[in-house]
C-alpha cells in the first residue's frame, strides 16, 4: 500500500513538473511577450550624442552654432500599432513612408533602434510628445543641427549630413552608427574628428508602455557625452560679408590671405548660397535644388576653379629669370608686336618697365632666353631641357600642385612639362614656337584663385609662404592646428630680387590698375586678363598692402568681366581698404563694383 502511495506521489510530482516545464517552455520559447515586457520593464540603452564644436571668426564672432532637433527612433520588435491612419495623422507621414521605413528598420535589426522620423523641429516635437506614450517601441533621441547666424562663407564652412554606408564601411574606429551625422564638406568635413566630440550612453528604466521610469541604478553606468572642440577660424567675418556683397550677382572668386601666417582672411565663391538651407529635414530637397542650379553655387571656385593666370604670371617669369641669371634689372627688349600683341606704352623697356606696363613682347623674348639656352645643339632637345628646368623653379611657387589647404577637393592646376608636349605633339616634335604662350600665362597653364592669392603673399614676403589655412586655433590653442600649416616654404629666389618686383608692382597701380589706388595706402599689384574661349575674358588682379608692411594679400577673379584693371582691381582695392581701414571712403567705386557693368 505504501509502495502504491509513493508511486502515486511520484507520478503526481512528475505530472506537475511536466505541466510547469511545458508552461515555462511556452512562455520562454513560443510566446515572447513576457520576454518583451521584462526587457521593456528593465533597461533601455540610449546614446547621448554630443554637441558639435562651435566655429568662430578670428575676432570671436560666431559663425556656426547648434540648434536642438529630435529623431523619432523605433525598435521594431517592440513596436505595436493599432490605427495606422491615426498614427500617420499624428506624426504627419504617409502610410507608404511608414511601411518602407519600418521594413528598413526590421531589415537592419529588430532589437536595435533605427530612425523613423529624422530631424523633428522643436515646434513639431512639442506637438507629438504627448502621443509617444501610446506607442511602445518609440522613443526620442536628441540631436543638433548647425545654424549660421550670418548666412555667410557657405563653401568654406561646409555642411553636415547623414553618414553613408560607404563611410560606415571605412569607419575602422567604429565610432559611427547608421543615422549619425558627419561633416561632408568644408571645415565641417576636414575637421570632423575635432568637431564631433565623444558620445555618451545613458541607461534608463522604462515600463511596459515605454514610459521613462528614471535612470538605471541612479546613473551608475552612464557615461556623459563630451562636446566637440570649438574652432577659431582665420576668417574675418566683416571682410567676408563685404566681399560677398561686392560679388553678388557675379561669378568668380576672392581670396584674401594674411601673408605672414598664411591665414585666409576671406574666401568668397560666387555665386554662393545660404548655408542654413542645408540643415534640418529639408536637406535632401534643398541639396538637389542647389546641385541642379546652372550657376553651380556648390562649386567652391577658390580651390576648384582653374584658369590661365594671364599677365599676373609675368611676375613669376621675372623672378625666375632673375634667379636663373637670364634677366637683370637692366635687361632691355623692344615691344615687338610682330611676336605677340601688346598695348601702347614706352618702347623699349627694361624689366621694371616690362612689369609696370605688362609688356607681352618683352616676356616672349625673356622666356625664350630662359628656355633656349643652347645646352643642346638640337633645338627640340634644347627646348625640352629648358622647359623642365624652368618648370622646377615655377613649382616652388606653389603652382602645379595643391597647396594643402584645410579643405577637401582642392585642385592643383597645371604647369606643363615636356611629357605633356611629347604626348600632344610627339617626342622631339615641338620647340619654343609651340609653347611661347606660356610666357604670358596662357596656353596649357592653369591655376586656382587660391594659388594666385598665395602668389601675392609670396611677393609680399619676398620669397616664402605658409600654406593657406582656415583654422587658427582649436579650443583657443593655436598650437593645436595641423603642423603642416606652421611650416615655412621658401621658393628658391633670393630676397633682393623681390625689391624690383615690389616697386614695379606699386608703380603698376598707377598704370594698368589706376582704379586700385587708395589714398595713403601703398598697394603693390598686377592686373591680368585670362583668356576664355567660351566667352568674354576673365578679369584678374592680385595685390598686397601696405607695401612696406603687408597685412593682406589678395586675388580676385571676376568671370567674363574683361580687363583686369576694371572689375577685379576695383574689387580688390575695396577689400583692402575695408580690411585695413575698416571703412570705405570711395562710395562711387563701391557702387561701380556692386552694379557690375564692367564691359
């Protein structure tokens, strides 16, 4: 009897165990609702995105700051939706968008958050926040977008946008995740690592309805985000705004540099755009509009546009000729217009007169003396040898390659070599008569406006330059800028040769560039007219001032505006006066430039 009772008890225990195990199996494996509730009642991991560093101008005026926005995040496995129509009305999205976004989120991960609605404004967030409690699986992540109080320097500052899949693949440090924002151009792109800051993490307790119940273990495991570094730009905002005003309605570039440091004081690309249009939820739409604009406002002309330098290159020719010993201050050539066209001026001229009067035939003959030095009796070989030697001198002026400014996509222009002409004409089948247009900065030679402004800085410094750059301090510390911007580059021309060039450039202001003259400010400059096969020539001018203690070097390109002594020289002169004096004393000239009727 006792045995039967023991057996009965054992069977009962086994049956109860089976029932319990079955129920546990159903709860844990077949039905995951309890698991979901347990998880939702436990911990939610939220990334705390840091504020990007701010950007100031050289005088401490704010150029870029942050505005808060919100991303509505979804965890697909936890998301429950009853009335789809009501949901779409509340959050102002259509059903097709909801379906596509939810599907993409599930494909990415069912348990990791994905953005459902990005960049919700503060106003819209206030409207929807009371409804979030009705939808488990949704929560809000606070971010920030960039704002530009002066709507200036768009191409220099750049913009941020959502990181692409290819950028994620290249992120070896695994800092970024899908939906993060990253600097895509300008300073924002180049200094991404300095600006982005360090992410933090917060662990929150939430109940089954997703209601925040406070920090997990009083925030014991939270890590605070660290804001990005603030950057002090080299840009002078007042000068930048003035340059943009002068270039409004035109196409071209203005680049101004502080010669002693390489700091870029102003970088104007015209036409430009309001950088605020590439922020917030309409980034994609506005970007496409700008990208399709035939005037190319997204094209950063100062570092990407390439033109023949024109007559400005005669200054480089003069210095190279002096250093090579081919030219002296007393070298005289006649203004022989059978060689190349020229304008009326005294004839013949020495080197000083050639610079002052921009004599084309002088440089035709001087360049031939540099190229054909009778190193070889074969004129074709002699020209090849001479061109390559001459080119080595020119490259030291920062031409024919990038200067390394702290912006992406800088172009390097072109200083042609013998290999180029071998490719075009065949080896041993070209000579000086083939390449003589290089003597006056035409032909196959191309430069960027940035390179021309750097040339003006070289002439001001009597033979050296620091690479142009847009940031002068990181968190107020000037030693934290990249080391390459603190390296002095010598161009290999003796300093005393620059005395003649500077004096001739100062005299040229009263010859070919009379509009550039400013009372009581000594300017040294050179006009140029860059040939344009597609239309009217481009107006070009470079200068530095004051001549005896240069504080600004500048290059101006105004496309399709003709002679350099008009549009470009006038614009440069006003920019110089604005920077040195802080005010304009020639309103008539200012109006002439703003109206823009140069031809």
